[in-house]
C-alpha cells in the first residue's frame, strides 16, 4: 500500500498571502517618530506630543517597541550611535524623549535625529493647574519649538562638532531663542506673579548664560546639553546611574526640571522575553508502520512518503506582557498537524480517503532567559490516522488498523540563541498513551489487538530567524514513534508480539513573535524619583 494524492495547499497560500500583506502594510509607514516618556503623570504630556506629531503627518512608535529593538541589537539608548542604530532598525526619522517631574508640573523634552542620534531640539514647559494644563501648554507651542528639530532629524543634523549643517543651525537658533525667552522672563517675573492664574502658563527654557555651541568639535551631546543649561550632571555620573532612565537637571531655581535621557538597555536576552508566538505553515509527512514476526493473517505494513499537510503551533505567556518577573515565565503551549486530502492506494488499485491529525495543548514553564533557555511542557494530546470508505470501495478491504492514540505528554526543550535574531531549538518528549481506541477498525477492537499497550516518544529540531521585529521564519524536523506490545494470547485473532509505528515531518513556519516587558522597560522606583527631586 502506498500514498498518492493531493492536499489542501490553498491553506498555505492563504496563510502566506495574509501574513505577507500584513507585513507589507506595516512597513509602508513614513515619517516615523519614536516617543519615550516617563513619570507617573506623563500620560497627558505624552498624548499632547503624539497629537502634535499626528497633526503634522508623523506616525508614532511607542516606548516598548524602541526598547525591544535596542535589546535585539544589543544596544543601549543613551548614546548617539546606539540611538541611530535603533532608529535605523525601526526606520525612524527622529526620537522624542520626555519626562514629567511629579509634584512640580514641569516637563522636559529632547528631540534627536533618527539618522545620527544627535540632539536637534530641546524645550522645557511648566504650568499651574495640573497635568492637563501642562498638556495644553505643550500642545500650544510644541511644533513651533520642536518642529525645526524634528525636520532636522530626518537629515541627520544635531549638536555635534564640525561645521554645522542647515539642520543643526536650525536647532542652534531654536536653543538661542529659548535662552532669550528666559532672559525676557527674568524681567517680567513680578508682572507674571500678579497675572490671573488662567494666564500664568509659561514655557521655560535653559538659562541664557550658557549658550549651546553647535560648532565646537570634540564635544559630546552630554557636554552640549550641560553648556546649554539642560544638564548639570557629568558624563561620568551618568554612566554610574543605575539602569533606569538617566536624567539631566536645570539649574534654574530650587526646583530641578527633569529632561528625559533614556537609560541604557542591557543586551542580555532576559530584557526581551517572548510573550506570544504563533506560527503556521506547510508540512511534509512520512509514515512507516511495520510488524515484527509473522502475523498469521492478511495484516499488511503501511508506508507513506512526503504527504502534504498543514501545521500550526503557538506559545503564550500572559503575564509576560506586563512583567519580566517569574510570572512571565508561565504560559500555555500547543500545536496541531492536520491533513484530510490524502488518498491511500491498495495493491489492487483501489483508493481510500485518509485523514490524520495530531494536536497537543498544555502548560509551559521556562527558566530565566539567557543564551541557553530550558522550557518544560506538560499536557494532553491526541494523534489519529484513519482510513475512510471510498466512492466505490469499503474501508473493510484495508487490513490496517486505525490509530487513535490519546496521550499525556511531558517534554523538555532547549533554546540556544546564537544572536538576537538566530536561534536553535532542540526538544524531546515522552507520550504516555492512555487510550488507543476499541471501536471498529481501531487497534484494540476485537479484530486486531484487544490487549495491546503502547508508549510513545517524540523529538524535534528547529532553526528560527527573526527577520522583522515581530516576524520569524522557522524550519524544522520532528520525529514521533509509538511502540506497541500486543500481549496476544491463544484466542486472539492475530498472533503478533509487537510492532512499531513511526512518523516524521519536515516543516516550514512563518510566525508572529511578540516580545514581552523587558527588565529595562520597568518604571522607576519611588526612590529614584526622590533622588531626582
């Protein structure tokens, strides 16, 4: 008996067409700006910046995507080179970092070029009346004060050494204008205090006595920010700051205004734990059912080579979307293999429709992330391979039992990460078969082996390559093997001591892979806020 026929290949076409269209659309966005804000009351200020960007036809990439990209590139987020690399990965024209200082209702914003990572604009706002008033003040003047820097960002300008470009000149004029605003506001202080509260929303800039030189060679962004009055911390002290957000302070008054400076993203794999992975694709299935010893009946072996099937697999760690702690390592996993368009052909030329399914689902626990990750899985599955009546043939004419194994499975997988994008997974599992089925044509029916027992095992190898931030190509091979002991007695219909039923499959998957919360994306502690204030 041999395999022949076709399968539902249209299913593979639909899967790849839909995923291909989705990924093409996702890459079509232009004018992308990364936005990163921190502070317990940063929401309204961040929303104000996002609204202004949207009004000027910029699309926004959120904090979590930026940090995930930095982790994949093994880059930090506090140097121009690192920021430029992350921006290139996400196709960003600029990056906007902001921080709202709790209690004083002040916000600082820095714009950096997407192509060079250099500072192109910076501005400070304060307002009385709460976060909403602050957001209104930001919306009223954000484009006028940050727009030139956003436009400069697309051209790679910034506060760097050497001759200034048109874009860096625009950023320099922006800082100088802000400093002049501070000088003017010094003489109008008393008038400001006497004005009605509704008119006392002001936008603050760095002190005028420290201009920001954009044409002095050999100076870092931190030096330039310090000279412009936005930072009073040294480069050395920034490097000693714990891996939360680095901050810079203005020396204007007793209350420090915080300007956001992203903290360094650690390159360890533990910073980007997988939260969700869903994959699907085509499979080629082989089967080899052979017997040991004489059967004493017309029972015949069965083999099949390269039958087309469809497969899908997934893993979900619900808590990993919100935390990088131990709870984020507990999840659910499952997989399925399915084919219903297979045709089996007997020696006399008669054909029989054939179907196969193998599905599994259970709980999964992974050990802490790193270059080598261990994953343990346990659950329930069912593997069936059955023949059906043909148009002009009867199932009874095939003297091969139907397989319907229900099993409990325990498995261990080891994932080896060679780079942030390339990985190898090796796995093995034990299948404790708890039911093989006793209905007509099934293994434990009266016509075959009513006293049979069986155990099974499986093994897999997979190579994965993350070619987009949320897409991974996977290629793999798996092996499944069942060993049957018939316990045949004198009165049994077939005198056969044992036999082996083996399956193997070669497969391709296109998977959506979404990273969870990384340790570097955690919010700062209250102690950090206290240190800043």
